[in-house]
C-alpha cells in the first residue's frame, strides 16, 4: 500500500511539473508580432472587444462617456491620442483597463500601427 501511494505521488509530481512546458509559454518573447496589414474590422475591433474595452465603453451610459461601439467614436479617440495613451499607460492618460492588466505589447503595437496608418475604416 505504501509503495502504491509513493508511486502515485511521484506520478502526480512528474505530470503536473511538465504540464505547461511548451515553448510559447516558457519563452513568450520569441513570438513575432505582425503589424502589417492591420485593419479596423479584422484587427482593432476584435482587440478592443476581446480586452473588455467595448464591454465598459458601450450602451446608454458608457464609462467615461466614451463609446467604443462604432468606428467613428474609436477613430476620434485614436486620432486625438487618447486611445493609444490609455492602452499604453502613458503618463498623463488614465490607464485602461481600470484596475486591470495592460494589453499585450503585440495588441498595443497593432493598434498603434492602425493609428499611424490614419485609423482607416477598413
């Protein structure tokens, strides 16, 4: 009985110790962020939706009175610098999300590339 228990414990340690051993998670800096061909519909809107931005900044009473539901609203804050300043946690801007983690560097770079290209509705 003692031997079975010992083998079981060792097995659990071995299997859980290797659970997350994959290159993408161990070495996240090795991934390439492709900022070519960034568009509003295929890139920026899904990033804003996926990071919870639209969840807080939508509806009849959007947080901070800033709605991110439609392109024209996003374009306005993109071109005046507020969008990049807030997601990048730049000094002088209210960092978003409030009380949450900063977006991934790749997501921020993609949004910056879209803004630098003129924040087109594409």
